[in-house]
C-alpha cells in the first residue's frame, strides 16, 4: 500500500469526502513518548493535554479539556504527550 494512490471515499452523490481513516489509538495518562505511524494524528483531550516533538525546545501545543484536534505529522516522529488523552495514529 506504500506506493498506492489514496482514493477518497465518495458519498451517494459521488462527491469525494475528505476524511481520516480509523486509527489505532493509545490512551495517555501522565506523560508518555509516542511514535507516529502515519501522516495524521487525532487527539481527544479527556483532560488538558500538551504535545511537543521529543527534543524540541519550542513550547508545547496545548489542547484544552474536551478538545479534539487533528494534526499533520511525519511518520516516525516521536512526540511527548502530557495530560489525559486518547491519541490515534501512534504507537508507544
């Protein structure tokens, strides 16, 4: 599948739908380093959550409690996730 063209799903009127595939998820409570498995991650912040690239000196992304966000990422990135969240598109 690595070199196959991505085909967007279509609705009953044959209009392309820009959607994210169902992703394997990890629950984070506290602080964990995760590795991205694709080009998109989805984060549901059960409680306030921060995310930053491992080793980066930049400020972390902050997601408030109840927030759902999607981010474009590079496969294989290591992210430090702190807080209480469910994050899809990563492995531990």
